[in-house]
C-alpha cells in the first residue's frame, strides 16, 4: 500500500500513520519527524530547516523533495509506505508522482483528514513529544506516564511550533498551499475524505474502511 495522508496541522496524521504503518506492515515517512531529527542532530539540512519549522513556514520544495526521494529509494519502501505531511505543495505532488513513476510505482490512495480549527488547536496545544523516541502524547487524550514517555520513559517536550501564534500561521499555510492538493488527488481518483473528529480508534476505523477498496 502506497499511501499519502493529508490534513491540517494537529489533525492526527502522525497518530493514524503510526497505526496504519503497524497494521499494514509498511514504513511511515513523516517529513516533520525527519526534519526534527535533522534539527536535533544539527546536520546542515537541520540548520536550513530550523527557521522554517520555528516559523511554521514550509521548507523549500527542492530540499524537501530531495530528502523524501532519498528515503523512497531505500529497499523497505518498495512494498509500500505511508507519507505523513508530504506532499504539501502542488510542486511536491508532481515531483512525487515523477519519482514513483521512475521506479514503476504509483500511489494507491490519499486520505484527507477533516477536523475543525478549534479541535486541531486543542490537539496541538496539549501535544507532548518524546525527546528520545519521538512518540506523541496528549495531556488529556493520550496522557503520558507520570510526566514521561509511556513507551520508553524519555523526557517529553512541547514543540516550539505548537505555540498559539505559530499554530495560527501553520493553519493559514495549510489552507493556502496544501489544501488545494485535495482537488489534484480527487481528479486522479485517489482521494478519500475522512471525518477525523472523535477518538483515535474511531478515526482509525474510518481510515481502514476507506482503504478497503485499495487493499
Ligand atoms: P509536521 O510535523 O508535518 O506538522 P503538521 O503537518 O503541522 O502536523 P502535526 O505534526 O502538527 O499534526 P498531526 O496531524 O501529525 O497530528 P498528531 O498525530 O501529532 O511539520 C512540521 C513542520 O515541518 C512544518 O511546519 C514545515 O516547516 C516542515 N515540513 C514538514 N513537512 C513538510 C513538507 N512536505 N514541505 C515543507 N515543509 C515541511 O496529533 C496531534 C495531537 O493530537 C497529539 O497530541 C495526539 O496525541 C492528539 N490526537 C491525535 N488524534 C486524536 C484524536 N482522534 N482525538 C484526540 N486527540 C488526538
Ligand atoms: Zn519515548
């Protein structure tokens, strides 16, 4: 299964991508996670990406596509993958299609998660991420264990871009630069829209039901 997850910041793409990756036995490829790993280890790519992540703006297409293309060349992606947070512009979408076509591959489906602004803001405000393993928690909906990561016991932090002014900017960037991708994938016959309100389990069931025809 070669899958793209679309949806505004905080919609739950990463959470659902983890569940789908386990259920479908394919790797999750999160551009946000990849950029954050580069930032935390101080690579040249991380130094370039950091100002964009902090400001809630998009990292330039050529940088992002190069990073994803390198990941998609790795053997574990040949049987499938779940792209979380990529593509985010029409240029990225076109270059993704070209990269896959070069290897005789194509996407099987695109899931677009819908949640209202109040809910995504609340989800991002309560999010805490593990510094050691990048697992994602929520103070109310997925509480950490005694203030630490429930998976590895690592220290948790609040993402700098989950501060209110940056959340508002990221939502605006999504509306102007990424939301138009839904039309592109609808035209390709790949788009399924998912109601992403409700519990993690409810959303997961809707996502799996939408994927049934492609499985
Ligand atoms: P990225 O990390 O991709 O951020 P995002 O798209 O803004 O998405 P989020 O990670 O904020 O949210 P999510 O939808 O994954 O939600 P999650 O599952 O965590 O990108 C960060 C930055 O990197 C960008 O701003 C940009 O600078 C750069 N970047 C990344 N990709 C790029 C690209 N392609 N091109 C250029 N630049 C790029 O859930 C959120 C919270 O809610 C969690 O606490 C979770 O536990 C909780 N939760 C999840 N589901 C539910 C539920 N159903 N009910 C209640 N709580 C829930
Ligand atoms: Zn952890």
